[in-house]
């Protein structure tokens, strides 16, 4: 405890010192611009935000930048715009469980993706078991999705990074929005407090609990279900002068779910919270310094209780599990840009504390408590990146050195990033990139929905940091209406971890979780294609991926290579929006989406045999174990080779219709839609029961409705 406090004190003074040096370095530019920034003598003119994007940064299979409007035509299960769900329509992205936000990018695991809000990672980025993200679309200015050619200024992931940038507050007028669907209510506001301070605030909460209570009163059921969802974002900008900007923001999301009947109580809770402080200092139009510090916390927990029949006072068993991750980060980046070249360099410190398992179990009168000690890790990172443009050639090279220390492991991780673009013409070019990446934490993934109950642990001397190497080559072409891109990639992954037993996918977080983990490698390669059309009458986007992904673990499948569970050979997504009616102040749109992919892989039982009963099986007593439970415990299944069965192909069509009404000071939108309009029973799981094979499908046909008002 003393060492931890000492480390935190040192970290605190380092942060204060670097922030103070930032202020001193910027003092000269502050004095130079003092007269120009005196708002008492000069008339203040507020300009609207303008996003300028170089063409070689977008419309390529390695990089996509999009606005929230791009995600609006996509129908979501719960209604509303979801900027993260748009990622599932892009090349190289394989979907996990239907309807969920679990994405597997170019052969990586779901936890190999990094999702950031204003530079802060959000580890539990989904609500309601992964059905939609925790980001209110009205706070989003733009989203960058990168799978290759990645800047050396960011790291600690293997597959992709999603950089969500929040909007800058409007310093000229007040704006707000209201969003209502059968499942969520959302509010947002942004404006000016005074001439120097402006704000953005947004929040959402669910209507599921009161809606269920109405259903419960009508049906008179004894079962009680309590889903609660909320998220909140607040951002303040303080303009010191034209050369200094301080931004402070806070973010909170929380999910709670409980299920209770006379014999069982199940509770789950997960969420995020962070506090962020940023400082931007401009020496000139070409040189600036960006400094960022934040505290971030992710948590998840589970509770399971079992009672005797028809009583809640006589407890038979109880299990409590909780897992947390806290991190403190400081980063400072120096940026200098010239006409033909630019340079970025900086440093980062990251301190983490993991609590992977804290468990308490009660069986009868005996209590077992397993409280694992916190696992600590520290990273000190130096990074540098240079970009040079010569005629039609744009070359970028970056290095990232990470001095990483955790339990019994001290190592230097070296990341290398290289990207080159040759512009054949003003609207076409070819690209090559190489990315050597490392990740200093592991996520033992449960159900592949993108939910937030995975087990997070730091890399150590046994579970070494995960690494990947990726090569990419491709080309692009664009004009005012159309854009095309195509390319091929090859990726190798090392030190991946996985559960040895597939039953642990449903959440095994015992004290001896290390014994349930296998360590191995992966490989993925494929080709990607995307075509887009944008016009005033209709827009469309078509994405196609042909790929193959494998895994190899010494403790699985007799050490032989096997297909990755979400190795979908073919993936096709088509999205279109047609403007069916437009006149002054009114507009109507028809939205269409088609999703097709090869079925994912599965391991199935091919035989049965009898085995030993689990230790202490009879300790519960008092009739808690019935004949079926006893048979399930005693029976053993002989499984096939890992993931040797291809499930049927996945196919889904969504449609929606939007009515837009624009007034002088407000805009209202009303959207109705149908998710899975053909009611296609897409298989997620097949199993053998009652002497025949059965199929589990997740989401049938679902109607969707939402109304929003912006002002």
C-alpha cells in the first residue's frame, strides 16, 4: 500500500510539472497574442466548426472517417442512431453474435479493438448485453475507424482503433435535442456560459423498467426483471486566449440487470466512468503542443443466489464476482507542420490496477472468500512520427517504444508503423502499409456480443503481451459522386489467450482462472472491397470481404491449427438511402440494409460417456440437486475437432422510413422500421436435445420506432 501511494505521489508531481512546463513554453505566444485576444477592445466573431479532411485519409480500406449522419440510415434493434454500429458495415469486419456490438476485425479478437472518446479508451462500450453502444450520437462530431497505417501517437491494441471525437460547444447560440424510442429517452444541450466558457451535456436513460412493470401488472407474473441503462457526458471548454484552450470532460455509463423468481436471483452490473483534462497550446499556425491527462475506471460484477422452493429466507447458495480496471494516464504531444512534411513526437505514462476476480461463495453454512490481490502495471512510452510529401508520394513512418513493467515482467515493446501513398492522379492512388503492434492487457472473452463482462488482466511473464504484424496493399479512386477502394492484407498474431473449455464462454471467473487459459497464435489474410455513391437523390454503400482466419494453441485441438470461430469466408453489406419526397421544409427517406455472411464455426458433441461427479457435489443437499442436474453432472460429451462445423449462412434485411420536418429553429425526425423484416431464423448455436438437433436463433423480426427533435 505504501509503495502504491508513493508511486501515485510521484505520478502527481510529474503531471503537475509537465503541465507547468507546457504553460511556460506557451507563455511567449500568449504574450504575443495578448493584444489580439483582448475581448474588451475587439469585436468577437464566432465561426461555425468546419471539418477539413485530406482526401488521402478517407475512402480507403485502412481508414474511414464518417459523420453521425452516415449512421442514421442504419436501423438499430432499440431505435436511434448508433455511430459504432456503422463499423459493422465496413470491409474487414466480421460480426459476432447477431444484434450485438462484438466485432472481429481482420482476424483479431473483439478485445483487440480499441474504442476511444476524445482520446480516452472506453472498455465497456455497450449497453444491454451489447445491443447498442454507450455513445449518445448527438455529442459526436466525427468518427475515425482505422485498421492499418495507424499513427504512432496511439497504441495498445492489435486489430483496429475507433476514435470518436465529441463536438465543440457552440459559442454563438444554444442548441439542444430530445430523442425518444420505446426503450430510451435522451437529451443533449450545448452552448455558452460566458465569452470564455462553453459546454456540451448529454444523457440517456432507459424506459425498460417502467414498461416491464406495466406488463407485470397485467400478466400477474411472480417473475421480476429489472433492466436499467444510463449514460452521461459533460464537456467544458475554456478559451484562455487565441493560443490556449483547456477542455475538461466527464463520462459515465452504467448497466444493471436483475432477474428474480421464488428460487433464483441473478444480478449483473457493469459500467465506465472517466475524468479528462486537456490543454492545447499553439506556438504558431504550424506548431502546437497537446497535453492530456485522465483517470479511467471500468467495472463489472455478478451475483447469483438460489433459495429453497417458495421461500426467499432460506438461502441454498450464493456466488458474488466482481472485476475492475482503473488507469491513470498522462500524454503530451508536440506537433510541427510544414508544407511538405510534418512531425509528431511525445511521451505517455500509464498506470493500471486490475482486480480480475474478487469472489465470495456461500453454500449452506460454509463461506468461501477468494479475494485476489490487485495486479499492477506501468507503461512509459516514447513515440515519434514523421510524414513527408514529395510530388505524388506521401510517406509516413512512426516508432513507439513502450517500457512496460508488471508482475515479474519488465520489457521494452517496440511498435513500428509505416504507410506510403502514391497519388496516381488528384482523385486516385495506391497504398502500402506495415503495422507492428503490441497490447499490454488481455481480455478473456465470454459471449461474443461485445458486452462488458469479460475478464481483464495485465500482460505478465506468463501471459506475455499480445503482438501482431500486418501488411496491406491496395488502391482507391473517388470523384464527386462515387468512390471505390480495394486491397489485400496479411496478419500474424502472437500470445493470444482463450478459454480451454468452451463452457467458460458463459462466464467462468474463479480464483484459479489462469488454469483455464490457453496461449496461442493466429493468422488472417484476405481481400476487401468497398464502393460508395453519394448524391442529392440517393446514397448507397457496398462492402465485401473474402478472408480466412485461423488459431493455433498447444492446449487445444491437439496442437493443430483450426478455424477461428468467426472465420466467415464471405461478408457482404449493402446500405442505401433513397430520398422519396422533398419540398420546402419537408423530406422523406426510405432506408434499406442487407447483410450476408458465411456462417460462423462451431464445435459440436459427437458422442457421450459417463465420468466422475464433481468434488463435493452432494454438499448442497436438501433437495437442491434433482435428477436432471445429477445426470448432467455425471454425463460427459465427446467433442469434435475445434470449430470444424460450418453453420448455415447469415442473411438479414432491414428497412426503415423517415419523416423529416424542418422549421426555422428546429428539426424533427420520425423513423419507423423493421429489423430482420423476413424473420429469418439465423442460427447462432446448434445443440442436440431430446434425440434430435436443435437451433438457437437470437433475434426474430423486430419493429423499431424513434422520434427526435433538435433545436
